[in-house]
């Protein structure tokens, strides 16, 4: 009888450990609004955001930081700037998985985290490993622009075809099936986006002219 009891207790302990490992989630990374410009009601400086949150801009800019060190915004492992008319979703905010869904609009990203920052769209995933890059989702055109900056590179994965490629130059992705991509000619200080990039104060990261030409 004692042996049966001990066996039953051990079985329950093992099953409990397996259940905990299967269903327990890692600690969620902290996310805060740390800067803004223009008029975007509904967000306050220092406001904390959680997984699943939608962040939207209309006529203003926003900056969010993810997992800052010692409460120092300048030491944040990941920064994301949102331009006007932009919507993102904080899809996954774990230390081993950081996924941002870019629903529409323009963002600038900078990460120093060990885990890659994943920018997800309808048919692609962009992986940024310790670098700086800008992403634009022209949702009405089903087109994504990927702009690596300061010697950074971005890996694109297309789940439907298992295709994967890595580029260190700006490129455009057309998301209708079959998904295709081509290189871009980019001027960060031209057009409506100029004010956004100037506001982020990140052009000093570039060791080149803000005009990037590729054929």
C-alpha cells in the first residue's frame, strides 16, 4: 500500500510539472509610451501597454520603448517610432519572442535585444537582429517597404512558400500571391515622411547620406 501511494504521488508531481511547463508563459516585457508629437488623444507619457494592445496614430507621432534597463529610457533594448496614420499591434512581448504586427503605416525600429524583433504583416515576417530599420505597410496597395539602416540587415520569411532571404539594402515586397520583392531607391528626407524621420532624431545613426540608391 505505501508503495502504491508513493507511486501515485510521484505520478501527480510529474504530471503537475509537465502541465506547468506546457501552459506557463514567460514574463511579459514592459512597454511604455515615451515620446509623442502632434495630436493623438488617448495616450499619456509613461503609459504602460500590454500584449494585444493596438497603438494607433492619426495626426501625430509616437515612440514606445520595450524593456528599458534600470528605468532609463535611453537604455531601452527596443525602440519603435510610429509615424502619422499608423497602426500596430503588440502581438507577442516575451523575452524569447517579440512580435509586432504592422497593420498599416510607417515605423522606425531599433533593437539591441538578444531576441530578434519580428515585424509581421499579412503574408511576411521581417526579422531584425540588433540593428535599425524602417518598415512601411501600404495596406491599400498590399505592399511593404523594408529599409535597413546603419549596416543593419533584415531577414524576410514568407510562411506560405517557406521562402527566406536577407538583405542589407532597401527593398519592396508585394504581398499578393505569389509574393515578390525588388530593390528600392529611398530618400529619407523627401516627401511627407521627412518630418517623421527628423523628429525621431535617428538620422545620425546613418554613416551615409539620407538618400540611399539601389538599382
